[in-house]
C-alpha cells in the first residue's frame, strides 16, 4: 500500500521522473520515458453503397433527390439527370474526360448542384452478357469515385444504347456534327431511363 500513488500525488521515490508531465492524472498512463504519442484508434470509414439494382437504389434516396446517369467513354462522359419523382431522364451534359481527379471533381460539383442522391453507371456488357475490359474500366472508376463521394450507385446494362440513340438522331436527320455533340448525353439518358423504368 505504501507504493500506491493517488491521482494528485507525485511519487517520492527514484521513479518519480517517469511520471512527471503536464497532466499528472494521465501521467501514470503515459510516462515521459515512453517514446512517441499515444496510439489513437483508427478512424472508421463507411463504404459507399453499391446497390444490386435500381429498386434498391431508390430505397436509399432522400426526399427531392435525383439520379445521375453516366455513360462512360474513353474520351467523354455523357450525363443525364432524372426528375425528383424518378420518372423521366433528361440529357444533361457531355464532359471531356481528363485525369481521374479532374473527372471526379466535375462529377462532385454536379452532384452537389443538382442534389443527386444516386448514380447509375452504364455497364457496357458484351452481347453474350459477359464483362470485358470496358466493364472493368467502368467498375474501377466507380470504385475510385466511391472513395471520394458519399453517394450510392448502381449499374445498368447499356448494350445497344448508343446504337439506339444514333438511329434516333439519323431518323431526325441530325447532322454528323450534331450527332457527335449530343450522342453521349442522350445515351446516358437512354441508360438512366431504363433504370428508372425497371
């Protein structure tokens, strides 16, 4: 019992220097002879939800939030936006792609501005339903994006979306220049509408 030290009493023996510090109540836990700061618990990061299907994505939305449809290309990224009732998809914009950081910041700005609560990535499956390098590229982009933004996301089969949109533009007698300007965002709207209707 003689060796016990109260919370506000410094030891009087030769070990006293081990316990001196700015806060004597904590000095017994972190003596001055210990090297380095106290170890802190690791911060827990909540992963972004990857919904299995659009119906599951709808359940995660808050009131008055929209979906953003994304048609990923190697050089451009077509975007489409839903209404708040998740009924109609409208072409929004076509972004010129750059480095990932640039693309992520551009998407993040749109997400905040348009109150986006869910992302729908077009998944370019092969005609037999298998996934090739383009699908892997889209999935990798979404995985990296999920580390920067806290918005649930899902994927939707985009097979023949560009073909369908191009055919529509041809039927409307759109010029080649006009088709190149709008095809990506219209493809994004085609993808998003399919997800909305599912």
